[in-house]
C-alpha cells in the first residue's frame, strides 16, 4: 500500500466549482479530507462523495481555500495519475 499524505487536490477554487481530483484512487474508507485555513475535517457522504479519483463536494469551497487529502492506495489498483 502507498500512503498519500497532505495531497493538495487539483481543481479550480473559485467559489463555484465542486469537482476536484486526487492523484490516485483511494482505498475504500481511507480518505480524509481537510479544508484550510479553517482546519475543518470534511465528512464523507455529508460534505463530499468519491468516484474513483474524483471528489465531488456538496458545497463549493470559497476562494482562498486549500483542500488537502490523506489516503491509502492499493498498489495493485493501478498507477497514479
């Protein structure tokens, strides 16, 4: 297994966009998302949903927000993007 720690999600933070991307598919149940500068831990199923490497937020983050993820990837599931 590979650990991705504090990965900055890719995607435009403009107050409207809700779609962001990870570099790899996270192992089920291993993903933790953080919003900075607030320090909020986002809750799966409530604040966001995961579809492969895509993260879909329920509410677009405001301009100036940074979204970071920590997760595990099963090396047999494929390569990183």
